[in-house]
């Protein structure tokens, strides 16, 4: 309840907080903070203090790595098997920055000051992209960062994909890098890419050049070789590129030498690696004095401290032995204790979506036809008590979410209908929808279709009279909040006469077996499933997930309007295309969107920095270059 | 004797092969293709197929098994795609740590449980016996996790005289010397083990005390100290030998819960993590080596029993 009070207070302070944030952002560009008061963000838990003024001291800042989040991959061209926000955003990107930085505090948006290049320009009907690398950034060995370094990265991605499509996580056949018809470097700072078709500039910039892949300039002058002592070779020749890629991947597999291999010492980010423990994943990064981006006057060493469990991590917090640490979801009630121990605390859901999938192919009990009806999906949305879940199951630490773009953290692309609940919790509304479409509703029993047909007041095409509104739902047992929400949903559904048979499973089994494209033989074994959710790209198109035949489809949702809007999101010049897409999907409910729990971080009050550099912890970003000690 | 040893070794090999086949088949039945788990939700069908091909998971199970055994015979336990290291390297990094934690706890538990069990048997129903029994019941019924949490709260957080986590050093020598941080995890495991071992020891010692040869020894006027050491201890320890043999696999498994609680990356946790990541090579190697340890533990226990009790013959 105390947390709820804090959150309520946060809402009242939101406007003032946003004003402060806005001022801070404009003064520091990146993420700088400032002002005298603490910053409270809409949807956030707690607040972030303004950057402390006075003497900035350097030292060593320790940072908690939770179980399963320790780095094990250093080469920035990461493969799909090791692709994680932990390997990238919290480790690799401190050494090799993506071309464009797209996290401004909790907001997923481009941050020009932290980007290595000026915003790209698009021409020739959005088929030509011109990238100009900034002169401020240099490699740690003193060499300038050039357009060839960006081209080198693209050629490494091409070589990776050529060997196996699984070698680059963002690869979709026909898209980047397949669509790069030619690339040239007319000057040391300019790279021109000619694409085979038009791209949406926002999508290409935010997702392809910055996040999903991402595109990281690599030091061609030092890495473009195929053996440790070999000469620098021409990476633009595909055969050479393959050799270079294989050499760098082999070096990357030598985990024990991450801190000693001279290759990995050449960085353009704010940090260099100085120690790495292959057994535990512990690492120490030291400041790169040649870093050309914004940073604190005196940068501290940054130490990743691994933990085998949330319990062990939280013990470290209680012992005061860790400087920056996450608060496990189950320990939310202990936040007041953490604050008393001398920590600041802030939480916000990560930018992503949690959802329950519908299986539009499950013919059991005509569920495919039932799920295909918008009124049914709307009724299901009405049965979801998001505010109740947050209060009862999340200890108040979470935010509602109504569509593919969550209400919080707020994205520039958030459509109006996803900011407030289009289908508020109401069993009565769900019942009304069903009755209005030919169902005889039997509260606490099982509804029956009594008016078959495809008319406006009938059950819908493919649903014969006598069909019972009964189906199964499989949910992931971990984290426990999934099961709690689903059990409540089934209970509320029962009140509307919808009979949901629940069964539990685990994440691995579910995504392997209850996924139509991956396991077509099982497509009649599940009607709905809830494995959790996904973190989204800054430009949050659902391309792949909700477009017909999308490469990451789960339940085979298909809607021509959605297809058209999704295509516009990635291929049209419309800067608000993704907002239109999200608006339609919020209304159309291709899945049942669920609230998202806060990702909560605590940091010692003796550490300060720009507010955004603490806010972005909730989005899995570590930007220790902005932190300093005050004591 | 020799023929017995040959038979046991042969049987052991068959058991290990059987376990390897069972595990291989079961894993493939549950997760026919680990690609989806490894590559994640966003992996496309193209990427899934490519990864399976790259890692040989598109071959028939029998072909995969034959390749695995072939690699195994050449000392290749596989490559952990989740940890980006060879399985052998992962095991080498963690084995000594797990063996140390389990081994020290086992030895300490024996050093405490054996005399405690004898004391309880000799002083049966005394205040000391009742106190020890009560403590053993409380400790035995307490989950390791709970006991560890209590010890951490008391000795590391409320009264911070010991570390709240185990030693983080990768040097075994440093770990061994770091009693400040290692005492609580060792104590947690030891207490749980003592609770169980002391009950076995008490029961066994009571049986032996009722034997005629003990009465004869006493009737002959043998000092009580010699009765206990020479006649009671040796005979009462026979069941403990079996228990120790069965505990040998723990050296590999480490103690998952203790490692989890005390931030001690050992083999138990490696296996636990591999389950969540569908890391086939680690799961297979761990299970297979576990089977070897179980078979070896029983084998060693049988041999030790023969050495301890001449009445037992290996035939």
C-alpha cells in the first residue's frame, strides 16, 4: 500500500517532473540531468535525484549482475545464440558504441549527443542512406573513427549471415544487410548505402542502425586481419571478410583472454576491459581516456559483480556491499528497508510487451473461428483486471499496458488509444459483447452459441450453433505473477461463462511446442498461451510478430489492415506509421496485452550522475560514464 | 576377486552407456530442437533451421548420439553455446570448487557425526542424547535454503562477523584460505549432513552395542575406551561407508541450493542454468559424469566395506 501511495504521489508530481526532465535533457543532450529536485516520471516507482553539484570523485563502482545475465560474448557482431541485452547494452556497448544511441533515460528515442554519427539522411525515395561519422570520436589507440569502420561492420554482418543466418540476430531474409545493393565511402566521414527498396527512415535509424543488430563501427585498421600476427587485408572482398569474421569469432570464443587480447583493447566507447573472470563473468572496465562522447568529469572504474541468485544479490544489498543493484520483484515490499540502508530506488517497466497469445489455427472446439472474432478478443480484454493485478500481484510496482506499445515507459510513438484502457475491466461489458453476438451466457457455467452465422448479431463465420465457449490456456510458471494473473483471468472469465482450462508449463517447452510455425503438429493442442513477453525495439513495429507469415509469429494472427500498416512502418516514409500500426493493433487485440512489472534499481546515495543515466538502468542500459562519487 | 572386479567394471560401463542413451533420448523427446530456446523468440524459421544444421541437430537422433559418443571418446565433451566455452573448460573451472565445498562439508560432517552417534548410543536416553536428537530433528527437517538464510541473517547481516557470500576467488587456494567467507556455506551443508549421518550412526551403534561380542569384551574386563574404539566403532561404521559412497556424486553436483544461496558458482549451478537455456552439451556431460560418479561411488563403497569387514567377500 505504501508503494501505491508513492505511485499515486508520483502521478501528481508527474507534470512537474516532466518539466524538470525536459529541461535537464535539453541542457545535457544525453541524458544529462540537473535541477534541484528529484525527478518523478509518469509510470515510475520512486524518483531519481538531480545530479549532485560539488566535487566529483572517481573510484570504483560495483554493479550487480543477476543470474544468467553475465557477459560471455565480446565481439560486437553478436550471434543469435548469445544475443541478449546483457551482452550488448550492459557490456559490449560500454566499449563499442552503436552508431546511433536510442535510449534517453526511460524514453526509447534517439540521443544525438551519444551517437557516433549525425542523424542519417535519406534520399532517392528513401533508398539511399547517407551517414556522416562525427569527428569527435576516436579509437582508443588514437586512430580516427571513419566511415570505413562502419562499412567494416556491415561487411562483417554480411560475412556472418553468409555463414549462417543465425549468426546475426536481426537478420530477416531480404532485409538488412541483403538489401544493401552497394556501399561506398566517398570521404573518411561519409558512408553511402544504396538499398534495393525504400525503407522507413525512423525504422532504419532506430532499429537497424542502432539497436536490433546493431550497427557498431569496428576498428578496421586493427581488426581487418585473419590471424593474430597477420597483415591488415581488404575486408571489402567477400572472401577476406569471411576469413576476418572467422578469425574474430575464434578470438571471441577465447573467453579467458577477453581482458588480455590486444584486439579488444581498441574501443570507441567510454570504457576498456581490464579484467574478466571466465568462470563467474565478473569484469572490470576502466575509463577510455580517448572517449569523445559526453561523460562525467572524472570517470570511475566499472565493475560487474555476478550473483548466482536473486537471494544472493539482495543479501549483498542488505549488507551494503554493492553500489548499483536491482531489486528482485519479490522483494518490492522491502524497498523502504533498502532506502534506509542508504540507497536511492527507482523503477519502471522495461520497454516491451507482455501478452497472452491466441492460437488462430486451433480448430479444437472451433477456437480458430472464435479467436478470429474481434468481439471475443474485446470481451477477453474486458475480463483483464490490470489495475487489480498490479496492486495484488506486483505489490504496486508495475504499469498497465493496452497494446503493442506499452503505456509506460512512454514512447514518442505511443498512440492515444494505448495510453488509456480501450477495454476497461468489466465482466458486465464482456457479457454484453457475447450476448450481442449470439451467445447464450451462463455465468459460472459455459456459454453456448445459439445464433450461428456471420451477421452483426451472430456468433461469426465458422462457429456452428451449440458451440461451447470453452478452451485451454497454457501458462509459464515463472515468474509466479504470470500464473497469478492467469488464474484471476480464468476466474473472471468463468463469471462471464467462458470456461478456460488452465495448465502450466515452462518457458522453454512452451516456445518450442506451443508456437505454430515452430511446432505445426501441436497447433490444435493450445488455444491460448502466456509465456511472458518481449522487450521491444525503440521503433516498436510488430513486423515479424503480427504480420501475416511474419518470421516470429506465434499464433498466426492475420489481418490485411495490420499487414498494410506494418509494411508502412518499415517501408514508407511516414514518420508516424508505427503509431498508426500500434493504434490499430491496440484496438484489434491480436493478443491479450498484460501489465508490465517494474524493473527496479537501487544505487547508493554516495553515487550521483545525470538522472537519465540511472533511469536507463530500468531499460537494461548501463552508462557508467555519467556516474561519479560524491563522498 | 579379480573376476569380481572385471564383472563390476563391465557392469558399470553398461550402466553408464545405458544412462547416456536414456538421457540423450529423453532430451530429444522433450526438446526435439533446442534452437528455439537458444536463439529466442525473435529467431526466424530460417535462423532456426540454420542453427540446427550448424550444430548437427537436423540429423537423426541415432547419428547425433553416435557423433556425441565419438567426440566423447576423443575427450571432447562439446561446446556450450549458452556459455560460449567448451564444456571441458566449464567443468575444469568449477569442479574443484564444488568438490572442495562438498568434500570439506562431508569430512566435517563425518568427524562430528561419528563420535556424536556413538555418544548418543552409549548414553541412550540421557539428556545429552535427547538434546542431540532434538537438534538433529530440527536441523534435518529444515530446508537447506532456510537454514542458510538464517545463518546469513544472524552471522552476516545482523551480527556481521562472517561473509554473506562464499569466496569469489577463482583460485582454489584462495578459496580454501578464505574461512571468513567459506564458513557459512560449509556450516550450512555440514549441519544438514550431521543431522542425517548422526542418526544413522546412533542407530548402527545401538545395534552393535547389543551384539554378543561387545558383551564378551566387557565381561572379559576390556576397558570401555577399548570396547568403543576397537569393537564398537569399526563395526558401527559399516553403514556409514555405504553412505559415504552414495555421497560421492555430491562432489560433482556440488550443492545446488548452497551454491545458489551463497553466490558460489559451482557445477550444480552450471547444470541448473543449462536446464533453463536448453544447453544440451552441458546437460549431457553433467548427467553422464554424474552417472560415472554414482557407479564409482558404489564400487568404492563395496571395496571399502570388504576392507573394513573381512566377513564380506567379493565374489
